[in-house]
C-alpha cells in the first residue's frame, strides 16, 4: 500500500523516532559540558521529549494514556543513558589519573622555609633541654601574681628597692588587702610549687617577667629561667656541679666558670656565676664585651634561705636546697654576639635573619 503523505503521524512512533540516536548521542559526550548539552537536547525546555509532552492535549482521550506511558519510558531512558555516560566519564577520568606518574607525598615543599624560631626561643629551648637532661621538671605559673608570692614569701624586706613602684608593674586589685603585679621573676612559680608539693622538688621555671627597666642591657619585658632543688642534705657543692654541667653542655667543654659572693634576699649564701668571655676567651685586654676582665656574668644563685622554707611550710632543720636564675635574653646576647638587647625585640627581619 502506498504511503499517504497527508496521513497524521503516529504519536507513539514519533517518540520511538526521537530516541533512535539516544545511545550514540551520550556515547559522543567527552566531558560534563557535553553531557549537559545532550541531556538538554532531550529533556530541556526546547528538548525533543519535552516538545512531545505538549502533544498530549491534542490527542483523543483513549490515546492519551498509552502516549503518556511511552513518554515516561522515554524520560527514564534518557536519565538512564545520562547516568551510564556520567559513570563512563568518571571511570575514564580515574583511569587517566592512575596512569599519571606517581606523586611522592613525602617530598618536601619546593619553596624554602621562610620563617625561623626567634633567637630568644631557640636559646630557651636549648636551656630547657639541658636541664631536662639533668633531671629537672618544667613548671609554669601565671604572669600576673600576688605581691606576697613575688616578694613576701621570698624574704624581701618591706623597704627593699624592688618593692618600689619604679621597679615593678603593680595592677589594680579588687581586694584592697592584696597587691597584684606583673611578676618580676619566675621565683613566684617556685613559691607555688613549694606550697603545693612536699619535698623533694627539682624544677625549672621558664617564662616572661616584667620590670621597669629599658636600656641596652635591660628590657621592661624579658625571659627568665629559674631553677630549684630541695631535698635533705643538699649542698653548695651540688649547686656548683649542676651549674657547671649545664654551662659545659650549653657552651662547650672549653668554658670556665667562677663564683662571686653576692646578695639576694631569698638565698644564703648567695653568689653570681661568671663564665669566661665567649668572644675573646678571656685573653684579650681590649675586648669590648668583657671590658678586658675576661669574665661575663650569666646568672645568680645560692642556697635557699630558711625564711623561704618557713613561709611555704617546709622544715628548715630538715631540708636544704639551692636556687638559681638566669636571663635568657642575656644568654642569647652572649650566644649570638648581640650588643643591644633591644635588637632582640625590634624584630627587624634583616637582623633576625643574620642570627
């Protein structure tokens, strides 16, 4: 029978004709953008299946149901083909990634490290490591403390110069009977340790301290490390042995040390410890660092005063101990040959990079 060109097309056949190239269209997609374009060709606002959906209203009643079912099958076929194509693209992309040369994630970064530990912190960490190797524990405490811990329990007399407002940073206190200040030394941590622990005690106390000083060798805020050892029958010879071992480990076996008698309210006897000049070795009368003396002061020390033990509840007839304190900033100046302590706090990157 000859085909009549004026015959109305079969709607169901139109749906089947629209899906003839469905598989080939999605197989030709090479990326997500292609995938979106092919999907829009069928299900987009002007897509083939979308256009056929508008034909439902033109069909007679009995033909609408099978036509609608066929359209739903067509939409499902498009979504199924799209899902298969999406999975294929992901699989191909994964295969390409796995085919690339392996990346060694243990390799260091290509850019050189630009930061470094501050010289004061470098020296502080070295000092802590040395004393940790000698059996000392590390103790810390608050930078804002009570004046009774900072002065009274350490045996400072009421008329001591350090009690003057010109030497300490006192702060407002909610209790008129309690004076509060920025600690002037980390001895406050030693007091807190003795108040909270019975002997024996062997600790170092690093941290920032604050005083009203500001010149080439002093800063209003600087870093200090103090040490305390309390037990039965502790002697001055043990103090000397610990400090000598510390300085040899820090500066090398060629370092020489000496004790000089000195006064500190919380030790008796008290001493200052000098080391041979790290610049001239103690052999240059014209050395500007040691001023020709051959010696540099590095720390103060002594045997803990019995008054301190009484203040914290220790029996001074049974226990003895020694204490020492040093400025980390001073050690950093000696280690790196810095002539003005303020250079360490200006944080000029050119200066810090030179150390």
